[in-house]
């Protein structure tokens, strides 16, 4: 007669069964999360291999390699499955995520929104912006996309979480930049208003200079002529003083006219018309025909390009340059003047040239002469208003002509410079951006 098992024997069997149950639970969990692909089972005939490569292996690989977090929840919100990305987002090992409630990764502000999603998702797909909170209390802004799934264990909830941290950071930078841009635009608007007021004041000054200031000078010259013609004998030596007064009045009149020209060049810009530079130069040469004959000058003009510009400003530019070439001639030498053109890549521009508009290529227009030239160290000075390298008794002028040339070139998006040596003539180089490849800064 076999006696019953002792308490110790029953306790040992219970412990063995508990250990086997725990082992089976861990195995099932590993199978569920895709951590193992095969099982080795010890049977009567030795060890046998059972592979677990089921039809969902490709799906599991895809989910694990996603950049988005992926979890599957039951109706109570417990996590039945998680990929590695989600585990990383919540800063937990993958093995610790399974079985947890998704609520513990939901911020208080998003709790009601998530509960509403959980209640309503069973009737259709939903997408919400969601704030995930990790195990270490770090916040992760996400887009949460949810849909219901029919699985063997019943209906479950599939959730995909896209990390929006980089996007939110970009949006914040964009918002900050937009605010800065709005402030800059407001400041620019104020500056434009101030500039418009300044231009209006300048135009009023130009009107006064062309009318109110010229009228007294004309009277001075007229009464001077009257005194010379009717009272010459009575004036005696005073005639010389009178002539000097008239010369000064004439110079003042010329100065006012040149200032008026400079102010108009500064405020009037219409550089949207196609202008043939050959036509411009031909008109200027026609205007200077008598002066060219008087100086016995030889002027040659190569084929020149057509550019977008303002005809009157361009005529002023070439008239000033050609007049200078005729004025600053060497005594006893026939003036030789040449106007030429070539195309220059931006990479080959002189270092000192800084065009207003950036382009891949430029038209380089050169006006060369064989006149008296000047020291190259004065190249920047000659384009400033009222700057002269020679005395007014030696060469007449107000020192505004080249300043006008610089302003016209700038109005057309270009730049101007000069190359010269004393006694070796001078070459003025103008750079106009070719319109088809202009880059607006």
C-alpha cells in the first residue's frame, strides 16, 4: 500500500511547477515580442528544433526598423506590443514596456484627449498631436496616429507615434525669425518713410536751386554786362573787379546746375527699359561734335551691349566720361579715345569692385584715353562730390561729374573704377550686371 505524498514532496513538486510556469511565461513573452526565432525542446529522441518564422516575420522586421514608435494596446490601454523605437522614446528597456499601461506615458494635459481617442477610435482612424512623457519625465512632442486591429486575441488598438521634436524646434526658429522679420519690415517701413521725406526735401531743394538761386545770379551777370557797356570809362580799374565778379557768378551758376544734375540722378531711377549703349554713345558724340573737332580728337567705339537702364542717366554717364577725356588731354598730343566692351565672370572681377547687384557675369565697358592721367592712389577720391585733382584755373569744372558717373552706375546695379598713371592716360571701367543671371540680395 502506497502511502500519500509528504508535505515536503508536495512543496517540491509545487516549486518545480512554479519554475516551469515562469519559464513558459518568459518564453511566451519572448515569442510575442519577437525576441526569439526558434525553440529547442528536449524530447524522448533527443533535442528537437522548432522554428518560429511565421508569416508576420517581415512585418515585425518592418516595425522594428521604423523611425516611429509603434505600440499595440488592448481595450484597457495596456501595451501588448512595442517596437524598439517606442522603448527608446520612453527611455525604458523593451522588455519593461510590455504590459504597462499607456496612460503612464501620457501627460496630464493630454490625458483627457487620449481617453477620448481611446473611447472613439473603435469607429475609425484618428490623428492627434500628443505630448509623450518618458520614464525620466522628459517630454516628447508627437503626432499620434491610431487605428483598430482585428487580432487573434480580439480587437486591439494600433498606435504610431512620430517624434515632432525637430519639427517643433524648426517651427519655433521659424516663428522667431518671422517675428524678427516683422520687426525689420516695420523698421524698414519707417526708414522708407524717412527716405521719402528726404527725397521730397531734396526735390524741393532742386527746384529752389534751379529757379530761385539762378535768378539772382542772372541779374548779377546782366547788371555786370550793363555796367561794363555803359560805365566802362567811369569804372577805370574797377572793370577788372567787375569781370572777376561775373566769372564767380558764372562758376556759381555752373555749380548749381551740376548739383541739380546730381540730385536728380540720386532721386530719379527708371532702369527697366532696354537701352542700346551704342545708341547712347552715338547721341553723346553728336552733342560733343564741335568740341571733338576743336580738339582734333579721334574717337573709336566698339560694338556695345544692350542693357536694362535709364536712357537719360546713361547719356549723362558717357557724356561726363567723354568730356573728361577731351578736357584732360596732353598738350601737343592728339586725343585718342576708345570705348570698348567685354564680358567678365564674377570670379574675375577686381577685388575693389563691389557691384550693387550680384550676377554670374558682367558687361565691362571701358572708356580709355591718352591724356594726362592721374596717380592711382587717388582713384577713390575722384568719385566723391567736389573732389578735384587739379586747380580750377588749370582745368575748369566743379568736381561733380565723376560723382554723377558713380551714382548712375550704382543705380544700374553696377560699379565703376579707373586705372591710370600720370602722363599715361586713364581707363574708366564700368561693370553692369547681365540681367539674365542677377541674384537679388
